[in-house]
């Protein structure tokens, strides 16, 4: 039998693992150990003030908060912005020995967003205006975040991480938040630098991005993204995703968290699991890693729905791999 780490790597590289890799709640198990800086410059507290000076307010039952006070309202105040010290030893103390603690599991290390963090600092509308009104200042801020990621990658390399993941939600329900051409001009080359550094450090590349991201998924694959961590798919369509991108990238996804996992019957959830395996993966070679959504109460996922999803994916694994 392959180790968890080997199963994940073979899945991502389409090298025919001996079962589905998965990331499920403790009752069902996981092939992953997630790790990150503590404190992280990308921490998103439900309530309180983060290291950049953004003031967060809880959204209620969910573990997530939203920024109510942005620390950089004007570029004139850039010199006053609190830029976290990525080299601060406190961030890395708790990670000493993490490779040994992870054992034979895939060690996935978290980086810093380069879009979401910008609009946590500037505000979403200001960020969109900056694209046209202050491109140099915007680019400088993004580059600071890129450099922080490059330092983090080197640190994670020393710690023995297997993968590097960032989180940037780029999509609305039916389109990108900004024009694809603008994304290609400003953000694409910066992601390319990060993915290249991760590969040189021996890590596989992951990006969490929800919403409609069809327009940039080819670009992300082109610059070295290997795994897309996608919590919703119904707004794009499993068939479309599989037809255009299947076999070229690995999908790391639960049953669509906005629709079927909330409103579907247990049989509908099981049927959706099978459609995901059929369209997103290239089984038995790889290309698909099922997972669960780690804040089920915040999005209204019933325990019986989670159980049905996990058990069906495990059943599919047995059917495909024996």
C-alpha cells in the first residue's frame, strides 16, 4: 500500500495511485496535514484587528469575518501601513518538527493571498479603482505580498513541506470580479513567480479560488498551478470543467457547498459525488481529490449530508481501485 503522501502526489501527477486521496473530517480520515505560520500575516479573525491594522467583524455563525475598517484608505498614508515582518521567528516556532509530526501524510503549507489581502488592506472598490488610477502603487503592494510568499516558501522548504497553498477568491457567481485581461496583466506574472519558486523548492502548487473562474483557469495551469481547491462547481458546471480542464489539473473539492450539499437529498448528494468523480477526475490515473468543507455549521451542512458524501466517495474509491 502507498503512504498517504504518495497517494496524494501520484493523484496530482496522474500517476495512478492505489485509491482516492481525500481530506475528510476525523471520523473518516485525511491524507493531509495542513500547516501555516502562527501568527500568519494572512490571518482573518472573526473579530479583532489583524497585523496590517484591518478591523474585522464576525459574520455570525460562520467562522469567517469581514473587514469593516481598512488600514490604507489613501495611498498618501502608505508609509504608515503596518507591514508584518515575515522573518519574525514567532511565526515559525510552532512548526519546528512538523515534518516528523506529519508522519507519512502530505504536508500542505499555507501562504499569503495576493488579491484578497490587497482588498482587505485597501477595500474592494478602492482596489478595483487602483487598477486604473494607481497601478504603480497597487503593483508595489502586490509585490510586497509576493516577496513575503517567496520567503515563506524557503522556510517551508526547510521544514519539509510537500505542497504550498494560497487563497484568493476571484469569481462572482457568473464571471470574474475584474476583466481577464487585467488579471493577466497584473496578477498572472506574480502568481507565476510564486509557483516557480514553489516548484524549485520541491513543492506542488495549490490555489483556493471560488466563484466563476473559468476565464483564468487555463492561465493558471499555464503558469504552473497543479491543484485548484474549489468549493463550488455548479455555477460553472461539472461537465464544462471536466471537458476543458480535466486531465490538466487536479480538482480538490467537496460536493458544491452552495447548492447540493445544502438543498440536495442524500441520494442527490451521492449522485453528485459520482458525477464529480466522472467529470473532474481521470480515474484511475488521478486528477480528483474529494474533501469536506471545514465550517459546516457556517454554511448549513447537515451531519447526515457530510456522512453521505464521505461514505460515497470512499465507496467510489473501492469500486475504482479495488
